[in-house]
C-alpha cells in the first residue's frame, strides 16, 4: 500500500526532483559510501610489500564478492570460500523444461533507488533494471486487497474504501509525531550529519526497548484496533508488516526514513547476475595483478574454495581455515560474510576468534523466516479483461489468506510469464514449512481461487513450481536479521567490529561483514556497506590507508560513530 495519495505523491515527486535524493546513508552511521566508491582516488592501498598476500573471504554472496573484488584491486589476493553457490540470497533460478528466460527470484528481488552503493556495482557490471510491480505502484496494472473475505480492486489508493486512507494518514501521523520523519528525511537528503545524529540519538535511547506494535499503540493516531489490524495486513510500500510487529521499531524507522521500501526496481535477468558478473569482472584500475585479472582468474578452476568447516586462531595471530575438502590454510586476515549463525552451528570455531561480547551479539541475532513459491505460466493471462466488470482478470494481491502476497511478473503479452503465488514471513512461512513445492502450490491455488473464483490459474501452469524456505536452508537458517527490542547494543558491536584498533591484539584480523552485520539487514545496500567497512579494516590491518582526499569509514568513525548506549 502506498504511503501517500496519488495526487499528493505526484506533487511531492515533482518537488523531490529539485532536491537531493534520499539515500541509505543513515541514520546510525551516516558515512557516504556512494561518494567513497565514486572517488577517483579509490578505496585505499596497502604497502607494496603486502601485494599478493592472501586474505580469506568466507562466503560468496554479494558482501563476499564486493569484499573480494575491492581487495583484489588493492593488490591483495582474496581467497573466496563458498558452501553452496555464488550469490548467497541473490539467488535466481529457472524452471526445468521451460524457456530459460523464465526465472524466479528466491531471495532479493526488488531494490530501492536509495541503495546507491549497491547501484554502483549494478552499473559497474552493466545490468539493467525495471520497475517492480509492488502493490499500487505506478507500473502495476492493478491491485486487489482481500481482507476478511472481501476483495477490493484498485489502480490507485483512491479506488480503495476510505478506511485505507485513514490507515495511511494514521501511519504518516505516527511517523511524524513519534519519529520526526520529515526532519530526518530532510537531513538525509542534505547529508547533514549533525542534524541526523541530533534526531536519531534521542530516538535510539527512547525506543530501543520498544516493539513496532508498541510504537503504533502509543500513537493517538492508531488508537483504533481496526486501523492497526488493517495496517498490519496491508502495510505500506510492499505489503503487510504484521510479521514485523514484534521487532524493534528502530528497524522499521531505518527502512522508512531511507526510502528502502519505495519505488523498487528489479534486475532484468535476475539479481544473481550481479555477484556472478563481479566474479568475472576485470577492473580497469588496480595494482600488482596483470591488467584484466578477475576474481575467477585468481582461483584455480575458476571456482571458489568449498565450504569452511573449521576456523581457529594459531600462533602469530593467524586465522586458520579448514575447508570441506580437508585443506588447511592460515591467513593473516580473513573476512567472514556468511550469516553469523553459521559460526554457531555449521563451522567449528574456537572462542578466541572474537571477544566474548561479540560472541554474545552473534548468539542474540534474531533471524526472520521467509518463504516464496513461484510457478511458470503460458502468458500473462491476468491482463485479460473480465467481460462483466471490465477489470483485469487477476491482480497483484495482498490478502490475509495463506498466500499473503502474490506478484505477477511478465516481459510482455506474447511471452511466458511467472507468478509468485506466495511470499510470506515468520509464522506465515512456518505454516507450510513441511510441505513440498507441489503441496504448497495446491494450498496457494485454493486460497487464490477463493479470491478469483472465475480464474483457472492451473490451466495456465506450464512447469513445476519452485520454492524456498530460508529458515530451512542449511547455509542460512533464516532470511535475514531483524533486531528485537533491546538488541541495539548487540547490533552496534557487530557493525563496529571492523574498528579493530580497539580490540586486544589477539582478537584482530578476522572481520565481520554481510547484511546481518549492517543496520539494514535484508537490503543489499547493507551487504555492500559492511563489505566496504571490512575492506577498510583489512587495508588498515596490513599497514595501508586511504588517500586524504577520500577518507574511508574507519577514518571518519569517531566523527560518525553510532550512538553508544550505557551497558550498566
């Protein structure tokens, strides 16, 4: 559900064109990662004596590939370990026996324009994007909101009953009165770090212990339970957010402040192309390695090393890595970019890897469950007109039924297409965890048949469904981190881990990165930002530094450091 009426949105959009854009620069650590990436001086350098030194990069998702790519450009030799496939939760799959152009995005599938550091790499490897058909988005033909057995068809918010506008107004009021929304967005646009910190610091102190739902209940604008219920089921931007109600309100504010849920775009051909292309990309600028060297070139067989099974420290502050083939290698530095729970279960680790407070933060990390189900169809039949009503035969659908969110994805009227029959979170995902893809499809088709009794989806299906439950994926055990109330201190420890001068000498050299270490878990931007933090940390660890004209995140840390709450 959009957060402002269409007419107002058009006026605000025109005004926004004359202002700097909102980006995911903050609010916790407002470092300009996009400007840092774009600067001609580069991200930094290491002493020539360190050129060719190996650095382990554990995890071949987006964060791992960005880390490895940028370390390679400094003349270091990243050695990438990957347990499954390059891409992590940028996972694009096809449908067996169908047109190879038909794909399903099992993980990340939509990206906001505010993800500017992420966009740097999308542009670098030459990928195209297109508008993603979110509910009531300008490029979405129509949306159906189906709640409590009643369906509402809409092309714009004005087509929905007035109660939905009431809910939208309640949310906007709640944000403004409870979180200085307009002032924060203005500060983010202007990159006014003092103003960002002045707004955010007291909110962190005030709201760290508050749930999303509690924040709504505390607002006079949301005194109506009916309004809170509708908001939870339909939400804003991409759909219902009731599965986030138990999470910290700080997590939600980060999303809405930075436009992370607005104006999404999908990557043409699939998001997994980004890490795959980074693996093969030959940078124009770099040192030490022959011109045109790629990450693939630095790996024998052009594939990453297999899964890491053991991590421990050895004499001389070495980080010793054992992989699934039994090979053992020791590094002076390593970057861990896989989901942090892997350190608790899939990898044999010794306690000396991190200070005890960091281990506690890893153990307290809270992951969200998430599932998707896709089917290939012969054509975008949903664009056919119903002769009686004149409406689309089927629409992007938000509902309180088992499907929750259904997305219709096509590349034109004369081509096969894809339906994301269901996209669910948390308890809604767990409800159908024991079911296989075909069993899940039957459940979802039944739900959709109740909403569209005249539409026979099954007759258009041309191949087997594909599905994922991220909580059941052994290398992930969840979709992404979502902090619970009281978790701010834990998140701060993980994010700031790249500042290792503050750690004991025997706890340095192993760096954490990945979106679950970031302040914006679940967004590719967080994966990129923490990768760049780790790159700065490794460069610093090897005695290198940044050009004075382009200071890195560690150089400006004391100026921009996240709010530090008392421990006592």
